[in-house]
C-alpha cells in the first residue's frame, strides 16, 4: 500500500537532511476531511506534494560539467514531449536559474504558460543534469517509490490547473503559482504498480484523442475541397 511507500520516502528524506543534502522542511498542515475531494481506493493515501518528494531542488556540480539548458520555449504544452536543450557549462548557469536533473518533473508557474499546461519530465540531459528558465516549479523524487510520469499526469490534470489558477499571485500578465500551492497540493497516491498503470491508461487515451483530432482535420480538409470544387 501507498502508506508503506510514504514511510520509505520519509526515511530517505531524513537521511538526506542528516547528510545536509537537503534542508529540513517546515511542518505541513494536516489534511482535513473537507479537503479530500473524493474517496480513495484501497491501498491509496492522501498526502501533500512535498511529503513525497523534494520541491524546487538545487544541484551541486563541478563548474566545468556539461549540462542541458532549457528555456521556456522548449517546454511543450502537448502531452509527453521531452524538452530540447542547449549544452552549456554548469558555471555559466548555476546562478539565477532553475535546477533540475533527469526524471525531475516541472511545470510552468507563470501566466499564461501555467494555464496552457506547459510541463515536462526531464530526460536525456547531458551528464543527467540541467538548468533553465526561472519560471518553473520542479518536483524531484527521493527514491523509486514515486513514478515521475504519474506526477506529470497530475500536473496536466484540470484539477491541478484550475486550483492553481485560483491561487496565483501578482499583477495582471505577471501572475505566478506560489510555491506553497505546489508544496501543499493534496495528491492521492496509489501503490507504485497502479501509478504505472494509470500512466499507461492516460497515454492510450491521449493517443486516442490524437487519432480523433487527425480524423476531424482530415474530414475538414475533404469538406473544404468539396466546397471549392
């Protein structure tokens, strides 16, 4: 059950804190019954996002290491698209940019990129690490009990986007999703195998959507040709 995953994740986080690889986190507010949007299946557990991973992590690397640099334009709003990157030296991008590595999951925090669902799972980065646009929030797993693509599917969900839009702060045109919305977001976590099965189901449904969209485009093209003739 997911409760056992949570125990292992917490133990690993405490080890990272003891080794001074991450900072001790603030105490999270308990989840009230009125905050649970639905009843969970057996073996699942409600928790907050920062309980199952690291929020906005930082990398510690040697200066001359080649890494991947990802600007906002490379983050796609389409489903399951890995961002392209430029190869740069770590010393040139380690300051004033967002840090990430392979299997980290990110979403754009600024309007309108957030509402457009710009998000990704990083992969194929040079030496496994990267940096990029400051307008990202990043999730990093601490062990293999959380499947990155499952977190990505949560970031792409209408519930996550609708709730986040209501929490945005800042002036018009420069509104951003605050870190505390992300870290305190309530997520229903299933056992690992179910995480993977959910991702496969989402992929098959997205493929079906793509197929239907292509059929509609083909039909519209045929109609236009008939009208012209």
